[in-house]
């Protein structure tokens, strides 16, 4: 073996080492890093090559997208979340060859994308992202956790001198927190704006743009092509200068600057997924969860709802408001009446729709390419020649509005209305003539009629009638006709009945304006007569509070007296609270909100209304719940007014409901604001426990709910009072204990020992410990002989019946 042959293996080894060193110095690439240093590259041909931010929230890579039947790649930044799409595209209008694309940062500070022509294998002109006026040696391009790709100039020690370039200055279709919409002074006064993709698969600049207008201080969605004569821009949608047409919960900020201002999104540091807006190729603006922020796709130039802007341009003669394109699937019957526009792949769905809309011969369209670009227009009755199915070809058909049908319906409606008016007039004339023949008979009934007319007529004055004065000076209450009430309640149908109390029946009604109301028809046999009727009208008409039911008006017809209230969709509190199948709808947060709302309503009655008012009949059935379970106090039939100087009064006519009346009122007829406080305490225990006050708990003592709560409190077991329908983890122990504590203070036997409603509201809202210890409460103990009839009798006849049946009050 010669010497040269012995050295041959060494030559091969040295050659391999040399080749590795040459490749590593000339083909530096990045596979998993957040920065590019001078000389580094990001190569599309290296599998898995990407830049990822420090915490891995965003990554940059070359994304392959098939476009015009060529394999093209785009330099994109994507959020690293499942099913999330690109938030930024560097070369959206200049796709590059997937076999040669390279992002590089050279030693002169130039950031660029280089590639070759895919067919000719000739190097193409680079896409320059940034080129400094003078060469800069020490630079660093970094992908931040905000999604911003930033090129910085550094000191030799590595500290930052300045930002040379950042991707946030060149947004595509997505707005991230920190991005801006408005005037960009750094790029020569151009606008920061979002431009949609051409289609869901092609990132090329599409037909819609979202921009900030600093003069009017509002967001605009603009569509390319044409213009409205008002401003030179084709504005489809506007947010309004108070941003009233975007959801209020969105965190945003308007930042003033020297020459205007800009709009930006804000994101809380605690958010795992920061907010973002994306402008779709259809004109929709959506957030990260896919929920609509704005719907420019629903704006057609003639409607103004939801922020849509009306154009001055006239609709084509063949189109009517309400005409719309409807998506269909099936197998069209192709023939010569089809116009293809295959060459123009810069058209998206919005462009095709507009071209078809303005061509009166067009009845529908489809997208020509798989990437949802290009147009195919149908010039024949597409539906008749098409097999409509749940699969197959996707196309859009222009569906006519029922404008002509509406005109015919309007004509028939007018004819029917005129005929109805004529019939009504004839009936009225006949009725007038008939009444003139019965003048004597009517005069006999004038006693009742005079009373009714005095109550209903607002033009008459009386020094003693509070209601007459109110109706003359104020005009908030409406006098409803009896006929309108009959129609609204379907002649007081049992199907419309909502409930029944001691003073009458409540029905659901629907007025001619489609407004839902609650109609309270007072019982002729009840204890509530004209005085109580006037009392309720006068009181409620003077009260305005979110936790008090609103009185809309009244009606008087012969002996009938009717009150019309706002309708509460969830009926009364007892309807849900004491129903084992529905009580789960009231979780602890809702119950505590109801307790606080009732307390605020009573505080208003006792302290902040123009007259001090004592309700005297506070109970679960008189607490109404709206659609959001907010409480409203109702039924002021036996309420009493005081001046702010008065503190209590005495009566011999005692009305109330068993279990809710304070002992001094039940036994001595003395009532004050502390009487309502006692009733509130009982109601508070019912809301916490989900049980009525007159329920039995032990065979030995037959305690009601108040006594049961006191026994549990003494044993330190107050939490056992909580409704079993509430899970142990679903309520706040501190709030429950504060409620029980406040309730026991409310039901103390001596009225002077009970707290005011101001103190109660403070106890409920203040998380500091309540120091006052409750004393032994006053509460009812009843015998089994009375049974359930006692409660009904109380509502119907008052307390006189109770004393005759030996009901007594005691202290424990």
C-alpha cells in the first residue's frame, strides 16, 4: 500500500468536515427561536423552520397556500392555538415559490424575502420589508408575545437604541391589542387599516377595509369599487361617533395625537386568549370567538339598521329592498345561458354578488375556482333547471322579496279597515239612538256613575280628592277604555289568569300596541273599595324606583275598577321560590340580589320618596320578578302615606297576611316603618330557606320559620336554614350568616329595637361583621285546628277573623 493510498481516508474525512463548516456558515437557518440576527435566515425548504415568541404565543413561518394552481407560500404569523388562523401576512399580494423562499436579515440591516421563479429557476427581485437609508450593522429582528415582529437597532452591549420597523405598522386583516387604526405618521401619513382577504383561502387584499376616521371619530367599513356621493368613499357600515354600534363589553381606547387620534384594542393581562378582530372576505367583523362585532355583509345601501349607511345611488330598476342572495347546493343544468369570467381571479364572493346585483339579467352566481375566486353568472331560471340537494355544487340564487304581495295585502287591509270603521260607526249610531230611549232607566243608575265619573275625569277639581289633583297636575297615568281591556285579556279569559289575591284577580293582557301588561281586576266582594283604589293609584303614580312595580294606567266601568301594571314575565316570587320544581332557578346570587332589591325598594318608600310610605302587606306574593329575576314591590292597596315628620299611626281596621304582620300591628293596630321591617325579616328567612313562614318544623313546639331560625341561631347552626336546593358550594356562607343575622334583628318583638331599612341595607352590602346581637323574636304559634284555611281567611277578611278563632302572638 502506497503512502498516498494510506492518506486517502484522511482526505475524505477532511473533505466532509470542510463541507459541513461551509454549509453551516453559508446556510444558517432558524428552526426554533424568537429572533433573527444579521446573517440568519428562515428557510421555507427546511421542515419545521419557524420563529416562535418567547412564551410560544405566536409563531412565524412560510405557509403554503394553493393559488392559481401554483404552489405558493406566504410569510405568516399565527397564534399557537387550535383552529386559529393567520393574524399577519408579510407578502399577501406577492406569493413566492415554496422551493426557494427565504426570510433573511443581512449585515446592512435589510430585512427581505428572497425567492426564485418556480419554472425558470431564476432568482426574482427580493421583497423588501425594511431597508435603512444607511447601512446598519448591529440589528435584531424579534417576534414578541404580542404578535408584533420588530426590527431594532442595538448598542454594542445589546441594549436597544430604536425600533426601525414593526409588523404592527402594516396590519393585514386582523387587529390585535397594541395595533392601531388611524393616521400613521411613521410611514408618511398613510392610514393604519385592516383589509380583508380576497376569499377564505386567498390572503390577497380583498374588497373590504376597516379604518378609523379621525374627523368624525368613528370606525368605518368601506367596500372597494364605486363611491357614495356623500364622501367619495363607499361606506357600508359606521360605528357612530360614540361607538354605539359595537358591543359595549369590548375593551377599546381612543388615543389623541397631535394631528388627530387613533383607535386601538385593549387586552387585560389576566386574559389567557387576548382579544382580536378579524375582517372577513364577506364583510363581517368578528372577534376571537367568532362572534360578530359588525355585519357589513347585511348592508346593501338602502337599509340603515345596525350601523348600515344609506347611499345616494339609486337601486337598479329590477331590484327591490329585501331582495337577497340565498346559498343553495345542487347540480345545475349547464347550458349556453351561463356567463363565465374565468380569467379574473381577483374577484371574491362580494364582487360576484355586486356584479350580479347590478345586472338585471343575472339570477344567481357561483365561484369559479376552488379557492373561492372568479365568477360564474347564471342568466336563466336557475331553480327550475337545477336538482336542489344537500350536497353538490355550491351556488347563490337571488330571492325576490314579497314586495308585490305586501302591496296587495296593504290594499286589502285598507279596504277591511274602512269597512270596519263604517260598521263601527253604524253600531255607535244605533247605540246612541237606543240610549236616548232609556234616559229614565239610566238616571236611576246615576249614583254609581257619578262616583265613577268623578274618579275618572281629570278635568274636575276637589280639595279632598288626592287622585283628582294628581290627574289634573300630572299626566303620567293613562285612562284605558273598558273595551281595550276586554280585548287585551280575551274577555278576562281563565287562560290569561296569572293569580288571585285577597283584593282581586290578575290577568295577562296584550294591548293593541303589542305591549304585554298585567291587569288587576279588583274583586267587588273584597275589602278594597273606592278609597283603597284611589290610594293605590295615588301612591304608585308618585313612586319612581327600579324595585317598585310601574303603574301604567287604570280603567273604571260601572262597578268595575281595574289597574294596569307593567308585565313581569317571571310572575311573583312565591310562584318560583316555594315550587320544588322551579326553586333551582333561584341560585344564591339571584336570591341575594332579590333580598338587596327589596331592601332598596323599602328604603326608598321609607326615606327617599316625596312622602314616607308604609306598605303594610310585604310578602312573597307581592314581590314580582322581571325577565332578569330583578324584584319589584307591588300591591299598594293598603299602604299608608305619612309626612316625613310622622313616625307611626294607629288603626282599628287591620288588614294583612298571616305570618308577615308585626305583633304591635296585629294586636294593637299600631303600624310604622318598623312594621315593614318585621315583614322584611320574615320574607328574608323565606328567601334563604325556600320555605313558607307557617311551615311546621317540630312536633313538640310546632315552630314557624322565624322560631326555627332563632333556634338554629342559638345553636350556631344558622347555615342549616339554607334551602337544600342550593348546593353547598353555590352560596357564600358569609352572606347567608349576614342575612340570617339581619333577619333576626328585623323580627324582634319591640319595634324600637328593630333596625331601620338604612341600617339593613348597610348590613347587607357591608362585608364587615355586624356587632348587634339579636334578641328573642316575636312570632306566631298556631294550633293544628286552624289549618290552611286561616291563611286564606286572613287575606279575605283581615285580622278580626283571626281573633275570633283564638290566634295568639307570643315571645320565646
